[in-house]
C-alpha cells in the first residue's frame, strides 16, 4: 500500500464556492442568456459549475487562478476582461442589450462567468493560496495584492 504524496492529497481537496462567487457567475450567465456577447464555452461551463456545485476541486481553482492572471487586474496589460467589466459597471451595469451594445461588454460577461470580483478575492485567500502552492509548487505564485477597483463594485442581486 502506497502513501499518497502531499500533492496527491492536496489535489483531492475540494472547496465550497462563496455565495458571492455563485452570485457573480449567475449574473454572467444571465447577461449571456440575455444576448450579450462574451466568454467561451469553457467559461460558460465554469459559470454553471460555480453557480450549481457545492464543491470545487483544487484543479479547477488552479485553472481559475491562471485565468485571472491573464484576464484580471494583476496582468501586465491590466487584464483583457476586467477593463470591460469596469466599463459595464460605469454604464450602470445594464442587464439587457439595447441592440447596439451586445458586444460592448464582452469583458464583463467573461469576468462574471469566472466568478467576478468575488472569485478573484477568493483565490487570494490564505486557505486557497496555501492549498494551490502545496499542490502545484512549481507554478508561479499569484500576487497577494488586491488590485480591484473597489469603489466601482455594485451589488446586483
């Protein structure tokens, strides 16, 4: 009988998504279903998973951390999705396209279907960071700095 390695044990860990993560994923799905463009099939599946699942695997959290590193405010270019989300907030967070703006908020849809600000902050918690670092010691460690534009956040549901 072999004893599982630290990585094997950590990889079996599961985390419960916070309610705010679920909420943001549901908002992203609502925007997509209302006709706004944005996201990919992988992102839409992630939103369904975050909105409906009680447990999220460590492997999924690692994929989410990688997504946020490319698309969020920690990215060298300021992120590819986060600026679109801020634009959507600045424009009063419309929930229905008016015909001409269905592609204007692609970044907002993408940001929200991955769990939005709430998931970005969840991935920076000590418990998630420690678990990811233990399971994936050779991967780049994400910044501990929260670079969200806090004064722009609205509660929508």
